[in-house]
């Protein structure tokens, strides 16, 4: 698990209402996508991303924008 993902897990756990200590399946899926977007973004920035990784990043970001209504 990446450092970004670990930090994200800690923040979401701290901000979660009492009695809801575990993430919902939607939150887990969103966290997984956020972590993958972060990992792929850094691969692109570092110049190490493959063409397939760039495509996957574009797909994830487009899906994220659609979900947010952007």
C-alpha cells in the first residue's frame, strides 16, 4: 500500500462519524481508485508510465469527473 493510500485511510477513518469505523464498499472502491490515480500520476510525472498506464489513468480520471458531475 502506498504512503498516499495509507494517509488517505487514516484521514477517512478520523473523519468518519462515531460508530462507522469501517469504510463502506463505496468508500473502499473510491479509495482504491484514488490510490491508483495517485500511483499512475506519479509514474507519468517520473516519466516511467507505459502507454497502457497512461490510458488507464485517463480512464480513471474521466470516470472520476463523470461521477462528480464535472
